[in-house]
C-alpha cells in the first residue's frame, strides 16, 4: 500500500510523529502530502530551540496553535542581556542579527493564532513589553505565560497582565531583572487568583540608564517596609513556597 492511499486522518496522524524538518521534506514529495502539511490542525504545538528556527519554512501558524515555546540556550543570550548603552560595537553587531526575530514572530502569532493557550519564552533577551501586551490582547484565551531571562521585560508587562490577561492563570517572570518588587505586589493585588512565579527577578539589579542612576530608588521602589519579595516561586495572594 502506498502512503498516498491512506486517508487524511491517517496521514495527519503519521505527520504528527515527525519533527518539523521531516514534515517539510515529506510534503515536497507530492501535492497530497503538501496539503496535509498545510493543514492547520497539524500544528497545535510549536517548540523552537534557537532563534534561527523562527526563520525556517518548516512549520505553519494557524488558529489550531495552542502551545508555543521559544527556548534559546546560547552564549549569545548573555550578550542580549547586556544593557544597550554598555554594549561594544561588536556586541551590537551580534544582536543586530537577531534582535527583532522574536518580536516579529510574535506579531505573526498575534495575527494568526487567537486560540493560543500557553507561551514560554526563555532567553529571549530582546522581547519587549509592547509585544507581550499585544500578545495578551490578541490571544484572549491565553492561560499560561512563562518568561525566563527576558531582560527587556519590565513592570509594564505586569500592568498589561492585570489589564488584559483575563484568562491568565499562571505567570512566570523568572530571572527578569527589570521586574520590581513593587510591580509584583501591585499585580498580586490586582489578580489575587493568579499563580505567580518571580524567582530572583525582584532581587536582581535592574537596568539603570546613566542619567537615571541617581534616582534608581524612585524608578524601582522597594516593597513596603523595605522588604523584597522572596526569590522562590510564590502563589499570588499566598505565602512563598520553597
């Protein structure tokens, strides 16, 4: 029996066991398999291990997408996390090759994937508050947003969660140094049922532009009583967990 004699349901099942590159290769063999590759129901889950994968043509974005993760574990992440005004010309040239990739990709997700339920971004040092706010607006069914080591994420993302994350049940902002204790406390007050993880974020040294270093206390105020939030994961409205 030839593979093209299988019905569409069987072909979709077969494709589901393949990685993105294998799906793309198989789709090049005939128009019938190309149609299966293009079927939105084949793509409920997308995982990317590097930013270069975002530029490939081996996947499809569509309304069936429920879970998206971009986890970049590379030495270049450290360069992305350096404050812009401290980067050397060489470091800026490195970042220029990929600094817009995640934001541009997420804008496509906003336009094509309204049913997205879970997003994980790790090591995405250039993702911005504005992009995340638009994601929250465009994906009203988003239940989990996990951010780790995203240096550009600030209290503005927390405010966007409070304003637009109506379905959000879980928020992680781990190792996001520009999230402050005061911002986390405001989010807790606004969203008492939200499960919140902010491991090390509020205790890290935030970015301070040279002209703002003298007024850092007013830009990143401490929690009431001068106490920072615990480093470990905590549940919004509850006590910190070890």
